[in-house]
């Protein structure tokens, strides 16, 4: 941002202040003429806000997971069921996929080694996943995302019930928001993982892993002995990813 020297117009008009606002890539974006010191102050504040928060001054990176080994689901109770990319013919299930109280959960791991050099510049990080289909009659869903307190190395059945996790975000989904599939573009959900990601990077981690569970189904579900929970879309273009925004 540069403040240009005052100029006069025709000798009769008030002093005009020329404010040149540059975009993040230093190309002139807008020239504004301000007629009073008060208006100038307002324009300066607006310019500062733009320079601080506008997308032009932020870099957004999407971190995908490994579609073959970076996502899995299985039962945290009963045991014996763990599947990379989810249950065959059913998918990545969160909840109870049948009449049994299985408490299925989804595991995800992301490579973050490329973010180590820019940890100080990270503004925000969101885990984005796409819901495919809701099962059951739960009035309100409480979906919890937890981060693993250690590097998993690889996803495994033991991680489904592991206590080495810290909850980082929860979202509530009302009955109106519980889609029943059939949509060409599934419903996206975002969960804030900024603090968890920064803490992991400061500890030198090169991967970060998460676990997703349906609190409502695990604690109160399956009274009707039917499938309850939801599936995450596992099509390659809709797999979960991290969206990280950092300063340029």
C-alpha cells in the first residue's frame, strides 16, 4: 500500500488524497480519491483489512490423503473388522452398519512434511470430508473428530479403539441436514484442525492422523436394531483432504 502526495484540482476543490491500494502480488488494484482526513483514515483502515485478510495475501493448499492406504474404517467394538477404503459394497461407515453395536469409525492420515517449513505462516487448517448417506432415525447427530497423539505410521485395526487421541472438533447435524444419498455432489463438512496441525508440525511430525466417530450412535444408537450412522464418499474426487491457508 502506498500513499501518494496530496494534489489539488483546479485550485478550487478541496485537497484530494490519492490512495493506491496494491494487491498481494504488487499490481495496482484500485485508485481511490478521498476528500477529507476522516475519509482518508477510513480508507486506510479498509486497505489494511484487505491487505491482511484478502485471499490475494493468502496461499491456500489442499493436502490429499493416499487413496490406497490413507483412509480406512472398521469396528471399534467387537473387533475383527478393518478395511482400507471401507467395507466392500458399503463404504467408509461411521456408526453401526448393521444390527450389531459395532461403533464403526473412520481413520485418516495425511502427509504434512511439505508444511514443516511454513508452520509459522499457517493461518487456518480445515479437514474437509463429504458425506454420502445417512442411515437410521437419529434426531440429531454429533460427529466428533479426534487427532492422534502420535505418528501412526500406518492405519490399523488397533487405532479404531485407541485412547491415544484428543478431540479437536465436533459438528451437529440436524435431521434436515441428513441427506439420504442420490446427490451428484455430496454434502461437504469442514472441521477446524488449525491448533492440532500447528502443534504436530512444531513437534516435527511429517504426518497427521484423525479419527471420525458418531457420538450419538455410539452412545444412544441401535435401539431399533437397524443400521445407523453415515458413510463418507470414497470416490477419488471426493475423498477427505486438508485445506491449509497460510500467509504469502
